[in-house]
């Protein structure tokens, strides 16, 4: 699906392609590929590079075409990795600006609505790319808050009952933080290369560039903080689980020793030899009472040394 967007106090969608407009392609179809490669003459190699979900933030050139790949955050439907990042490619030349993403995301529609709501003028492709990266930093922060809420929820569940599902949930959230950290660092590197890529200082919006770098730095710091907290939380619960296992094994051992006392006495008196009490009228009762008393004494001893 492709949209033709022209900047008129915010990006406005047009029915047909116009020179100077921004072509946004999301989840491209065969018709979109045909339009990009045959009508706009976009290099096919660029489209294949963007299709790679593991593509890192980088730049490339082919003829007069320039490719810039950045990574943006998404919320997935998978429980294994609830939050991840995907590449979005911005392909430009002197007249055309095209963005291509092979996955559906909330970022671009939100960015378009934001420009309309704030009536933002985007004078050139340099500022368009900067604003997309700025929007990605905002969404990184938004998803990080959601991750923090999910970590707090999982911690409360673990406090009530330690289950494998909650521990796996924390581990999957930690994976998402690793993906976020790597992508944010890559986007920061791209910002530092922009002046060399475009070459002209008059296109550089220094204030916007500083805002983008500050927002990315804040997102990276939050990722590091949440990652450290999550690592400490998982280590703490791992220690708790280990301690609980040790406590259970100690109680089981104590219980076995307590029950071994009457078993030992019964074994002695069950032997086929003379034990000199078989003629006593209450021998069985005495043996049972002796077993109970010795077991009780063993229980009291273990209780005092806090083994039970």
C-alpha cells in the first residue's frame, strides 16, 4: 500500500503522485514494486536490502540515488518477543523521496497526524528523515514505558507464586530491550553521518538535530536503566527459587529423619529373636509410645536449629 503525501502545513495525502511529494510505501505489493522500479526508477537492490529484517542502520548509494536505513520500534503479536524493531528505508534523489517498510507500524500514521495537528512544514528530505527518526525515538520511549509496566505486573505475579511463565515473560522483555538498545545506537550513528551524506550545511536544522540526539540519548538511557533493573530482578528471583529449593530439600530431609526413628525401633522389635518384652502385657503400647516420644524429641531438636 502506498500513499502520496505532500507538505501543506502538515503532510496531506494526494490521489496521484506529484513531483516533490513524499511516497510512503508500507507492506508493498507487486503493483507497488512495479510503480517504484518502473515509474520512479528506484534501484531494485535497495528494495531487497530493506526487506531484510536484520538490516542495520546504514547508508548506501547507487547512481544519484541515496538509501538511508533506520530502525523503528513495533509491538509484535508474538509472546516470545513482544516488542522488536524493524528497518525502514528512505530512498532519495534530487527530486524524489520514497520511504519503504515491509511491516505495518503505528509510527508513520502517527507521524503524519502529528505534522497535520501541529501544522509542521518540512522543507526538505533532510528534515523529513530527521523528523522520522525523532518520531521513532518518541515511540521507543512509549514502548519502554509499556515494558516497564509489564515488568512490574510480572513481578507482582512472581511475588504471589513463582511460575515458569512469569520468568519467561521477563526474559522475553529483556530480549526486547536488547533489540531496542542496538537499534537506538545505530540510529544515533546515522545522525552523526547526516552532514557528510547530504553535504550542504544550509539544509541542516541544528536545533532539530540536537532535539533528535537528546531524545535518542534519553531513550538509550532508559533502555539501560530498565535493562539493569530487569537483570537485577531476574537474578533476585533466581536466588529466591534456589533458596526455596534448598528449604524444601532441608525440610524433606528433616522429615525423613523424624520418620526414620519409629521405623528403626519397629525394625528392631520385628526381628525373629528374643527381645524379652514379648510377655509384657502392654509391650506394643510401650514400643509405640517410645517411638512417638523419640520422634517428637527429634522434631523439637530440628525445630530449634531452624531446620523445620
